[in-house]
C-alpha cells in the first residue's frame, strides 16, 4: 500500500500520470477490481461533490465505506482531531479520505496515522489534489496532451486550494498558465514565475485554450477584497457573451455562484466541461483508491 496522498508536488509527475492513465482505463473497463478495503470518508468541512464522488468511487470498488461528519460527532463532546483519526484507524480503515477547513491539516493528520493511508480531499486553502487530477483528466479528454496548451485560471486565486493544485499539475504536464484576478485576489507567486497575468477577462479568454473559473466566496467582499458583486461581475465574470466571443473551453470546480463568477446558462454551453468534470471525479477517485490501497493491481490488471 502506498502511504499518503497529500499534495501534487509530493505525488510527483510519474504518480500523477499513472492515476490519469488509470482513470481512463477504468472508463473503458467492463469490470473493475473489488478491493474489499475499508475506506473512512472523514469530512470536517461541508461538501457535496467531493464527498459523494469518493463514496461512490469506493463503493464501485467493493470497499466498505465509513462516513464521518464533524457535526453531531464526538468532536462536539471534546474529542480531538487526532483522536478521531486514530479511532478510524483502529476500526480498521485502510484509507482515510480527509477534508478540513484548516490549511496544513492533512500534514498534521499524516503525523498521527501509522497504518492507514491518508488521502487529501481538500486542505484549507492549501491543496485539493484530486480536483487537479480530474481537471487535468477532463482537459486531456479534449486535447490529448496539455503540452503547450494555454490554461487561464480566473477568479479568487489567492485563497483557492484548487488554484494551487491546478497550477502545480498543469505546469508538470507542460501547460502555459495564465491568471486573471482582481489585484487583491492575485496569488503570491515569485516575480519570475512562468505565468501570464491578466487584468482583463476578455483578453484572458482570447489567450486561453481553456479557462478554469473559480468560485468567489462572499466573505471576500466583507473583507474589502472585492468592491461589490456588480463590480466583480462586470470586470471578471465569465458570461455567455464572453464565452461566445472566445474559443476557450470552460471548467469550474463547483459549486457555481450563478450570475457571479459564471452565468448559470454557461454550465450547459457547448464548450462547458463542467458535467464531464463531475463524471471524471468518480473515475479519478477510483484510480486514487486503487493506487493507494492496491498498487500491485495497477501493473497486474491495467498494464500501466
């Protein structure tokens, strides 16, 4: 069993490419391996898409799924985060899928787990590696290769764990990265980082082969980082008109704020890849579970 699945840099290009290829093999496979493992899905932060896709992925692989949510749990009685993870491990969980609102939580969790493998399902504002992998799988479905492709990431890049994982993986796969965000929501990158920076969303979309649109969290306005929703929409929203004027494909990690960063109708646009992202999310998370719990099957059953 591989130990821990925490960040894109920690995984490295070879493991990432293996997972991407395995997900595609699973798409076309008539039968999938039945792992018989126990997988704990431990979410200390609300989620719909990520939680459900991990649970469905584990079920399709014949795993026993234990779901944990912090509300109503022993956490409310004073049990610590570490003790909860140790309990899940002691119950026989071979893999623990963890989401937490605190950045660095997965690294803290990894230090207390001696046997169970940890899978990062969203680590505060730090990383969301399975989202990056499903985004990459979705783009590979369209382009075949990301080498030289231009990908614009639009929205609140500063606070986004999706941005950090996408940025790392897309660069590993040879893509050119563009960033379009309000000045106070630009990420902190080295001045010599190999990225294009855009202040005009129309210019970014004209440059891009594909655009990943990020959700704008309303607390950014309360903090004064965005003047108003109307101003944000006017300057940075990916509207139907803007999509039609470009040739870029559109992705969004969800949930969408309709009418804010993305028009509601844009989800159904012919160049929207959002539904494909959701489908690929299950395949990628199946691939991650196989690669973590039974890496020998990657070679034996899928010849990768």
